[in-house]
């Protein structure tokens, strides 16, 4: 399959998202997930409450110094800030590239023992055209793998879906973030996570090449290779070594940057992993963060729906973003 070169604009956006000591803020939780998190923080769930929370994040003074892009869900992408600006336009005015999550969630993959497949390809071209027209610079699609249920077939199926999504993104002038997440839930060992991650990422890039997706115009968003959260943590140096080994064997050097997900790991721990990976001399790509909970959970608890606590919550967010960005420098 012939690979068509990414336009200069796509390559530059991919580089902007992952370079310069800044990362990507994941604020794209589904309505169901975000509503549950609001209620856990004592905030009645509603569309205005979800909007107020995302506005708190985006408008934190100086966020652009640490964050290059923000991933939004469809609801937020179409909402307006209190001053009347739409979220995508406001993000650009604040020096942050707006992105959009376009998958529609997971469902069991028949015949694969509980493995999941991500859906959302139906009508995706038309949706991407609309998002691009409204200002989206990039998009995100997440595939989910469990260490205990991943199979070569499920890795190929999800890789194929990610490749179709990525090709459509590039066709519509939108940079695709491809996210093959091996979950860190459970008590699995480091070697188990390495095997699963190698399978997921390897299948993904095989499918991307077959689909003719230009690696220079995309961003990879993988997990760190870590033991399960119920197992003993591994030293950051060991995590970085295993992660780098997997990526060197599976990811083309033409990929401009890798933005790691936090996956529910504590903020300090994932920042240690990122710093250890940044320091490795055999690293081939720019590395940065695309964290969600690791950056925003404390800010949500601080705010808890109280307008008087917006400033305090924003300071917590900025502190976490600054810490994550420092790990890439």
C-alpha cells in the first residue's frame, strides 16, 4: 500500500502537540463518565455543570504554557463559554489547539473471550468534516485492551478500526491521535504488560501502514508498560526501559511524537515514568503527556461546584500541568 505524505500542516500540528515541553489535556470524558465524576464530587450532573467544569479547565490563566492541545467530547465541542465564545474558538484564542474524541465506545468482540472492539466508524467522514469546519485541529480514537483478554485477532481488529479512523482524519485535514490503551487494572506483572503492549502497538502500525496513513501526520497515545495497579510498582527506570524497547520495535521513527496516557496511575508516578523515558538516549521520538485524571481529579475535588473555588481549582490544575511538563524537559 502506498503511503500518501501528510500535508505540511498536519505534520506541523502533530509536532506542536508533542514538542516544546507541552502536553495534551484530556477533557473528553463521555456524558455518562463525566456525570458520575461530578456526582462523586458532590456536584449534581447536568449539561451546564459539565460545561462549567470544562470552562474552568480551559480558562485557567497560563494553561497554554504547559498544554498544547485539549481533547473535548462532542457535547463540549458544541457548547459556549459564559462569555459567548464557542469552546473550539476560545481554545485557539488561548493558544491551545482544540481536539475532538470521535469514537463511540466499546463493545465485546465476538469469539475473542471478552476482548473489546471500539465503534464509531459509521458516518465518521461526515462528522470529521463538520468538526474540521468548526475548528478541530486533531481528533482521538481509543482502543482498549486488557492484559488477560488481548489476542492477536482483537489487536488486529482494533488496529484496523484505528487505521480507518486515522486515514479519514488525514483526508479531512485533522491530525489523528491513535490510542491503543492496555489497561493497568489488575495484578499483572511487568512482563505481561510488555507482551500485551507489544501486540497492541505492533498490530496498530501494521494496519496503519496497510491503510496508507502517513506516520508523520499522527500522534501515538499509548500506555506506559507497567505492572497492574494491584501489583507492586516497578522502578521508573525499569518502566522506561520496557516501554522504550516496545516502542523501538513497533513505532516508525517518522512518528513525530508520543503523548502518554496516565491510565489511572498517580500523578507523581506517571511523571516519574515520563521523566525516565525522556532521559533515555535510545528514545527516537519527542515524548510528552496526554493525561486526564492525573491532571484534573484534584481540581474537580477542589472546585466541587462552588464558584468561589474556581481560582483555587485552576491553581491545582496548573500545578499538575507544570509538573507533567517539567518531566518532558
